[in-house]
């Protein structure tokens, strides 16, 4: 596991262990994505021999779990929360509300009807 630790954190936000782990997962996924895509193409190609496809499937299952895209979680860039995060702004609900009320988000205003 220590082989996947990020050597330099280029984060400009609040840092805790969850954010460090998520950052590491993103870096590892980025590094191994072409290899995963190639193996998945081999596995899905029905014109190839079954033995080759089985070997590719075995290699795919033996890859580290951090290489999977499902391991990456959206997190708030200011608070680091993993739940209630707006994708467009990369902010949690509470931080989004505080920033919007302060007028720091262009084009966002409080709705009233």
C-alpha cells in the first residue's frame, strides 16, 4: 500500500487522511487507466481466443483496487466532506450555501418566489 502513496501533495485545500487517500487513488487510477482499458478491451472482444480473454480477465482482477474508477469519490475542495457534494462547484451543501450567500460564486443567487 505504501507504494501508492503520493510523494508530493499538490492540494490547495483542507487536508485530512480521507483527502490524502482520495488523492492517492486518483493518481494511481490515472497512471493505470490505459492498462485497464486495454485489458477490458481484450476481455470483451469475442473474436479473440478464450484462453487469451481468460488471462486478461485474471490480470484485471489481480490489479490493485486503487486502479478502479469506482474507488474515486467526489469530495468538497474546501472542507473535504464526501457527502452532499455538488459536482458543478465541487463544494459540499453547507460550504456552497455560505459561499453563495457571501457572493463568491458568480451567477448564483438565492431563489425567491
